């Protein structure tokens, strides 16, 4: 395989570009084979740097200004300026802000959120002046990370567009009764499917609750746990597994 295999997002906005990565087309080995992008899960840092740089080249953003976060399953949103990540995305991989969502209005600054079952949700304004990326696992969803990210864009919610990335599906995500009830209370009974919860539907409910219109939300129809050829999955493989990403940015010419 010659390079990273990416899933493009149709943003319907010339200024905004967005992709979701898969696990295919990278430098990692073993359980991290091959396009692992996570810096805090046991993967080889040299492979992670090489993979992040390869994704940047394939997608067309500046890796030296790209931003990743130290994700903590919360609802904190970081506002990112023109300097972006100051080279840490493909450099030290350290010194990252502890948060689960980022937003920017700076062209050329790519925002990345990572997941290996948790949904990654990419956000942008219809006029291309603001973008955001959020890691939206169940803890973050209940805490309000998507509502906070939509608000953080600083634009009217009805002008926000969103893409929900690959995630563990209800086919592979049984949870205990306490969590099922908590998710139902927060997002409605439709997010509970038998003994499982549907994180994709929860993301949609959170976005709708934040004021995003239904026809402005797209969803990648893939289960990370089912599709071992394309995706890493913590639920399927345990802690020793890589991370895929969702990445969004405003083009330099915007």
C-alpha cells in the first residue's frame, strides 16, 4: 500500500477540508499496524510521527501547525490560534492541552481528534470561517463536549455543519444498565438498542440539541469493532491498539 487510506468528507464548502483516517497505509507494526496516530497508547513514537506526517502530505495540510490534544473524556474546548500546535503534532508529541475538543478560525491550522471506538465529530461553519474537532466518547457526550464545541465555533448554530466519524456500533457495544439509563435520560430512548447504546445516534442528538440542523449532519456508516481491516478498536483488541483520527482545517487561501 503506497500511502494513507483516508475517508474524505464532503464539506460543501470550498474553504474547508476534512478527512477521517483508517488504519491502512502507515508505518506501524504489530497491534499498531499500520497507520496509528495516537501518541499515548504504547505505539512507537517514530512510527506515529511518520504516520502523522504521511497523513498531512496525503491530505494537504501543514503538519507543523496541526493540533492534537491530550484527550481526557471531558467537555473542555481549546481555542487554537495561528501558531497551531507549534510543531508538536509531528515533533515531541508532548506538552498537549488536556481537552477533548478544539476550535479555530485560523486558516492552515488543522485540528485532529483521535479515537479507537469513540466517535470523532468534525465541525465547520457553512461560510468556512470556523472549524472544530471533538472526541466524543460516552463520558464526553454526557458531559456536553459536542454542545460546548458547537458554541465554541462562535457562529450561529444553524450555520454549523458536522460529520460523525467511524465508531463502535450498537452491534458491538453492550453496556451496563446504569449507563444505558444515563444515555437514555440525556439523549432519549432511541439511543438504547437492547443491551447496547448507539453512540452515533447520541452524537446526532447532542448536535441537534446544540442547534445544528438535521440535514447538516453526515454520518460515516462504519463500526470500528466490526471492521478490523480498516479500523483500530479498543473494544475488540484491548489497550494495545492504535488510534485513527478525524481532521479538519480551513485552507490557506481562505
